């Protein structure tokens, strides 16, 4: 830590000299303005970015014919989530044939990413989405709505033995992933740009809290997709009515717990959060009963029934995780309870 003494100037102004290395690194000249931002914890942030414009970061990647296609796509997703505002993909010679396809796949998956320039040996992708125009809270709400509908439709597909509807549920998992990546990206942008944090009116602690919750919601969506896959595996096979009714009951109650956990999250309601944690125990008990009953069924049916039951139980478990995060966040912030 560089400790400096506060000086007096003119009897009314307090002055602290700036570190020379930082001034040079920030390319600050005499009479240049700098911004001073008071943080919630009482610290003072000094920044050369007085315009409040988003910090521009460029990610460059050199590709060749030997580059692994899947690895390349994962790197692009990583750069997107990390908060790079533009990506420059280049090759020594001509871009390999698969590169354009991967870039197109990425821009279809990631929100706000568009190709703005393309040549034989280079592609430039730019972020066209203004982060402040897409509040994290709205994105998280959208995620929870999609996930809830996925579970409802997965259960309906099971009751009606509808493989088409099950396939539709599986495809919607991509929408949840896209929104989760967007929240991850916005969180990283906020953590690295205090001006953006102020523009969006969201603290870094809150942004991280939202990101952790989005990860859990993503997993809830994954289990809706797993239920739908089991429904497809059961196509043409009959589940006894008593077991099907019990699955329906426990699934509806699991969905109620998830919705209650999201209500407690958005309202910072730790009483409701605690009740949802307690209620999640009901789901585990009844899922065990379903698994026990399924042992009397033929193997192909029993395996998928157990998988469905376990996914329903995991939804309740993840809902309890959301509630625990709510309690931790509220208690940690010293809010009135």
C-alpha cells in the first residue's frame, strides 16, 4: 500500500499527490481532469475515465486449420463472458473453412454479438448491446419464467406421452444458457468498470449475488431438459397411474418451492426463504417413495422414472440454495428483518 499524507492548500482545500507510475500509466497530463467516486465502504476511487464511456477491450485470437473447433467456440464464449467489447479472429493465410461456421454459431448463441468486418484472413465481432439497456434483474426474471415454463411443459409431455413437446423443452435450454452468459458478462463488466456500475445503479456485491443465482437457475433449467429427455426415452411405454399422479404432485410442489425462492430473492424476504428451505424436505421424502415404487416396473421404465424423480428433487434442492443465498445476502447487508 502506498501511504501519502494529506496536505492543506489555501486553508480550505485538502490535497494528496498522485503516484507517478499511475499517472504515467494512465497517460495523464498537466491540467487533465480526473474523476473521484466515493464508494459505499468509504473508500475513494480515482479514475481517468471522466466521460463514463464503457471501457473498450479487444480479444485477439489466431486460428489455423489445426485449431480444435469446440475449443475455439469455448474460447469465444469465455471472451464474451469476460466482457470483451470486440473480438478479432485472424489467420496467417486464409481463414480455415470451419471458422466462419463457428463464428456464425457463436453470434447466434450470444446476445448482442455481430460480425462488423470480414476478410479472407480476419473476422471482427463487436458487441452492439448497451449493458445499461438490459438490467440484470430483468434478465434474471426472464430466466426464471422460461425455466418454470420448461418444467410445466416437461410434466405435460410426460402425462400426454408427447415427444414433440419434450423436444421443444430441450431446445429452450439454449435460451436459458444465453441469458446466463449475458448475466455473467454484465457482472464482469460491472466488476471492472465502476462507471457502468453507477449507470446501471447496481453495486458489485449485488451483481455477484445475481450471477450466483443465475447459475442455480441454469441448473434448474438443465433438469427440466433432463426430464424431457427421459420423457422421450419413455415414448410408447406406460407408467402406472398411481406413480404418474405422484410424480405430478411432487413436480407441482417442487415448482411452487422454486417460484417461492425467486419471490424471496427479488423481495429479500428471508422468512419466506427459510420456509422454502423447510418445504424442500417434503420433496425429498416423496421422491424416495416414487423411486421405491418404480423398482417393480420393467427396467427401461424404472430407470427413466427414477431419473425424472431425481431431477424434480434437484429442483427443490437448488431452490433451497437460492434461499440460502438470500438469507446470507440479507443478513450480511445488515438490513432490517
